[in-house]
C-alpha cells in the first residue's frame, strides 16, 4: 500500500489514476500515524515551496521513520524539491534534507526560453537508477515549474531549459522527478511502475 500525501499543494486525482493504471494500491493518510502501514510514500505537489510548511513536525518525523525502515519515497515536482535542504523560493523554510543542495529559480534567457517552464521536454540520462529503469535517453516528459534542483552526485537525468537542471534524482530508496509522471504518458507510467515495484521488494 502506497501513501499519497495530501498537503493541499495540487490535485491528487490524476496521480491516483496513474498509480491505479500500474496496479498500485493507494491511500491518502489523514494523520501522520497512518503512515505506519505504508510500503512506500509519494509526495506530489505544485506551486510555492511554502506549501511544504504543513509537512513540518509530525509528518516529517513519520516520513523519516518510514525511510529509516527502508521504505521508498518518491517526490514529484514540488515534492522532489522538498527532498533537498531548501529552496530560494522560501529561504527560511527547510526541506526534508535527504538530498544535499538548495533549489533555485530558472533564469530563462529572453530568447524563447520562458519561465515558468511548461510543456514537454527531454530527459538526458546521466546514471543508472531503479526509478529510471526502462526509460530511454531523450524521452519526452511533461513539466510545469519555475524552480529546479541542483545537479549533484544523485542526479540520474538532466533537462535543458536555458540551463541544465536535475530532472530525476535518486539515492538509495529516495527518489524524485521534477516532471509530472501522471501527465507524461507511457514514460511517466514506467517511472511510477518502477517505484511501485521498489515498494514490493
């Protein structure tokens, strides 16, 4: 059973439908204590980094407990950014801190590269990782965001939108995708299926 965290930062309906399409059983916990039975955790999200403030305290503790038990976690878009130390979008608000570095705003260049970055773009694979197994290099996925995560040793794939940024990250059972897999067709479903498979190991 996968816990899909609802912190009022995006519509969860399409994520639930995509997970159902890959055979996952999903529930949305109402309290942190309900995470105890989760085989994996997904933190989705769109919008401002400040929305993650509601995940502080007991939610953070419960999520870290699951990770400490070896349960996989997947951050989607804003949820991926929350896995890092923080974001310039809300400088005083800490992230979960499982991945090193801070998120920052895309610059754009005024020559057709606009921010926010909305639409289809390609993934350039930089490393092997279970979350990206079966995803071909240069695969197209759907983005909508203004802030990005830095390229680090945990970067599995990058994307270019006026500058390179990390579009898939993974360290052990901690993974994140900047794009929206629930809106990215077969490629997105493959990423979600990889995560679901990891929760069954």
